[in-house]
């Protein structure tokens, strides 16, 4: 559990060889290799009051129940979008599993901000709907993070090459599938 909650610390402690992160810390001993980008969508029930809109503005989420991964203090939507915009939510519920969030969203228990690729089967089946947040949408960059001074083994080089080559192809395939839903 520590490795998934604190991957940079685990890398620096020598407990991991590589971490895949979207918000790696700046540290002289860490080397970042760009992998791909993904988009986060506001997901909701097809019956939600905002489901008919093509785009959701941060102010549209005022008073909503938001379902987030714990801890809420690290929520991208809350910290990078809603707080700076001065948007006050209704209730914030911490749910540790994507599938549980999807089920709660489908049952109209709230909205969530999830990666398009992580919910693409549910978007396709129309169990839930996903909407772009703001005019440009919200994209994040993913990186393979390794220790800068550690010599790379052949298997690590092959693994990083595979991530770099196949990660973006996989993400693009999922985007295309979700956009047609």
C-alpha cells in the first residue's frame, strides 16, 4: 500500500525500480520519462441534471455530492479546479475503488472526476455519462519515474520502452472508444 500511496518515496528508498506517476515531485535523484496524456471527465448518471450538457463548468458542480478517492485532500478536482474557482461542494465522499464509484455514480449518488480510460466500458454501455470539464478539458501527463543514478538493467530498459511505445497507443484506443459512446 505504501508503494502506491508514496511511489516517489519508495523509489528514493530503493523499494521500487520504477513508478508510473502523473504528478511526480521535482527531485534531483528522480528521472522522468514522458509516457502519455489522459483526460479526466466529470462522470454522472445519465439521469443527472447535468447529463444533457456537453461540457461542465466548475461552477456547475456547486452543491453537488462528489465521490473521490481517499484522501480528499489530494483530489485533483477539489484542489486544482474547485477551490481556486471558489466552488463549494455539497458533500464529499471518499470511495477507494473505481468500480464502487461507478456504481454510486450510476445510482445518482453523486458525480466523480475520473480518467476516461478507466471508465470507458461504462461510458460505452451508457451506464454512466462523461463530460468534459471546462472549455479545454482537463488533461494530465503520465511519466515513468526512475532513480537517476541507478544503472538500468536490460529488462528495465525493455519495460520502459514498452511503456513509452504501447501506453499512448492503448490510451488513444480507449479515447476513441469512449468518444463514440
